[in-house]
C-alpha cells in the first residue's frame, strides 16, 4: 500500500512541476511589435496587433476565442498556414479583429496561437475609449 501512495505522490509532483513549467513558459512568451485595443461601443472592442511571424500564416477568417475574466478578458487568436511548403521567412503580420466583450471589460490578455495551437506571443493591453476614432476590423494600419 505505501508503494502506491509514493507513486501517486510522485505523479502528482511531476504533474505540478509540469504545470509550473508551463506557467513559467507563458510568462516568457514574447510580446507583440504593436498592440492596441479600443472600445467601439458598449459591447465591441477593436483589437489591432502586429507580430513577427511566418510569411505563410494568417489570422484572416479565423475567429478569436474570448473568455471573460472579471474586469478583463482572455483572448486567444488562432493562426492558420497558407501553404504546405513555406520558407522560414519572418515578416510582420497584421491582425485586425472586432471582439464582443462585456461593457465593464477594461483590459485584454491576448495570446497568439501558432498553427499547431501552441502559444507564440502574449501581452496584456488596456482598452482605450476611442469611439468613432477606433479602428474597425479590416481597416489597414
């Protein structure tokens, strides 16, 4: 019986260590070259990002996942490959998305997901109150 207890304790310790390592990894992710969020209306926010990524990846046509978290929101931006074979060229990629969030949401914790859904970049941004001056989805930089 004690052997089982020891094995369970070791497994739990290993799992906890893995979770701690993942948390540390998330903290070490790079930020974005540019990030801006501004409120369009009571429930809509425009999110604009520039990140250094692959020449053959896009966020176009992919919907971000938004999870409300108190006065903030967790935002996950997926990417997709645009070609099966691609050079390893790094280029600035632009993201323009309109998100639906609660009226009291003050900031976004944004994570960019790679084509295999692994976190590539992460940064937190406060939501500005720009109204009509705010960039809408599809507007270029």
